[in-house]
C-alpha cells in the first residue's frame, strides 16, 4: 500500500501531537499566564500593590540609598541592578551581587523610598514564566532543549495540519457541538487551528529563534575558539573593563539617565546597572524601556562611573536587531493592553488546540482499544488528563497556597513550589490510574473539573480574606491587575463548573444506556 502525501502528513500530525502534547501544554499554558506575569505578581505579592508612578524615580535620592540599605553589612558590592518602576510594575526591583553574600533580591516602594518585606514567593515572573521556556531544568539547558524539540514538532504539526485540512475556510465555520463527542472535538480542534493559525506559527517560530544560540552553537564554537564571551560582547555591543582597585565616588546617576535619553532622542530608561560601585573604573549601563516601541528595547548606553562621561553608544548590529525584534514580538513587551489580551486569548486557543488533538486521538480509538483489551487509549487519556486539567489544578493550588500560607513563613516560596509539584503529581496519578482502571479510554475529568472550579473560587475568596482587596475595592480604586486576576479566576471557576456538570450528565447517560443493555 502506497501512502499519499496527505497520509504521511496525517501520521506525522497525529503522533507528533500525541508524543509532545504534555510539553506543548506546559509551554502554551504557562506562556499564556506569563503574558500577564507582572499583573499576577501584584496579586501574589500584596505589598507591591502600589499606585502607578506619576514621575521618574530619582536614582540619586531614592535608588542609591536603597541599595546601601539592602546590601548586607560587611560585604563588598560588585554590582547592582535596578529595574525602574512603570505602569505595569510600580515597585522598584533591586538585585545586588557581591562577596561573600552572593546575590540579594529586594523590592522597594519608589514613592516612600523604603524597602518592602520579602514577598515570600517566586511569583509569576520567577516561576510560571521560566517554566514556560525551560521547565526549571537548567542543567545542560535540558529544559530549553525539551521545549525546543516540542516547538519544532509544533511547527511540523502546523504545516502538516494545513496539508491535512485543505478546506481551511470551510473548517473555520464548521463546529457541531450537538454531534457525537469525537466529531465535536475534531470540529473544535479545526476551528482553533484555523482561528489562530498565524499567531501559533509566529509564536512558535519566534520562541525557537530566541534560543538559537543553544540549539545552533557550532558556528560560535568554530569562529570564536577562545570562548563565547567574545561573541556575546560583539553581538550585544557590550562594554566591560576590570576594576582599578582604587576608590572613587560615583557621579550623578540622574544626570546619566538624562544624557541617555538625549542619546536616544527621547524615551524612558528601564534599568540601571552599576558595575564596581565605588571603584575608579566603575561604569554604568542604562537600558531603554521596551515600551518605547518594539525593537527599541535594546539600546544600552555606557557611562564612566566617576566622571559620568559616555563610554559607548554603539547601536545594535542588524542581526541583533532582528533577533531582539523576535524576542519582543514573542514576549509581548510593547505597551498595549489590547494586544496583550489578544496574545493571552491566542495562547489559550493553542491550549484548546493541543487538548482537543489529544482528546480526538483518544475518542477515535477508545472503543476499539477497549474491545481488544489494549491500554493505549486509556494511557493517553490519563496523560491528557495530567496535561490539561492536572496542570490547571496545580497552578490554582499554588495560587491558593500563596494566599493561605503565613506571610513570613520560613521557606515560604519553596513550599509554594512543592504545593504546585505535589498537586500536579497527585492529579497526574489520579488521571492515569483512573483511566487505566476504567480501561475504556475515559478519565476522571469530572472530578478534576469540579476541583478546578472549587480551587479557582477559593483563590478569589482567599485573596479577599487575606488582603481585604475584594473585587468591589479593587475595581473602585482602578487596580485592574488584581481585579483582572480575580475576574479570570471566576471565569475559570464558571467554565470548570459548567464542564463538570456536562460531564456528569454524560456519565449518567452512559450508565442509563449500559443498564438498558443489561436489562
């Protein structure tokens, strides 16, 4: 039997999606959450729920004294970095590196010039966002390689899907929820695939471009035998010099920011990094805000620390500009709430696309596998349960732990991580064991959907009880980061409760049919 091109693409599309469904679900769901990572940070860190800044923060009067307060006494500060506040993140973030204390991370209120208490959480920016692209498996870049492999498979599935479904326009308008489950799932899979096809292609391709240095290191190794640092210096137009080991005071940082803005022709500074503060060879790196425009967020200006003179303003090379454009396009760093919501919805469409693909595979084979005594459909159903409802359940469990744990509890942030991992493991075991016990390709979806609804609602209630910031208050004061998170949680609870209800009715109907057959 000779296979046609369409048959070959069907095979690649089917098995590529099933084999990488779990990884793709993690990447797309966590990526969707990361679109609003700064907003979710404010929900998870109540002390950062500050008013939006009305003017630029003074580095000389506010930031420099805060660095001195945050640095552990008796240590030597080698460098410090300040991420300046903006409308999305009104708190000031400090990172101080030195000896012997290593790295210190602190948040501060730029309005009062005071350090905020330790948030006791990694938040969305340090947990959900890295989970999206490296699974927190940093050794040998293992997580990036796994996500990169899944991304390549996703691109292949997109191309093969277009070939399989040649009638794209017709498929977009074909959704029959009243048909049998297999038909409805396939229709929804086709609609989601066509609806966000350009977005899914661009977001997957740009994600691979971001980490091209990990996936394609051979050229750097061949052209830079002395090591990759020389390449990074040239590619990123970086400046560096060793310390002079002679003391010297630091010049005005505010004046340096003003000069950087003059060099840029306007715009705002996003971050300030001071290398070797207090040394005669200290230098300052000021980076431009990505909110000034896509592709413009990488224009560092380097200054001599003691004199304040400009050391380097080299523009990025064309290849660097293209790569940075892809980074900012993927990361939706530009200042547009409408586009951010479109990215979020596009990411959720990707989650639905992946989920319906796995469910269609199961529904198509469940009856045949059950009759033959095979476990393939049951096993994939269990893995799908872990990837879809299990991952959502674990995310909500972590958010609930964030609101339920005492604020100053020791190792609080790691307990939240353990809650996430434990909840996901339990949900995965529940789904896989439940599916294997049933042996008919079904999984305990109803119970997990009901649990998701309860957890999402508990998160909203927990936020109101632990902080007093209920929806009426946050909406009244215009705190849309917190209010928006609560609204999304309520929507999640409503959808999950509806799904649990529909699944309960479906199970009842199956039982009635089974009883009628045995009567």
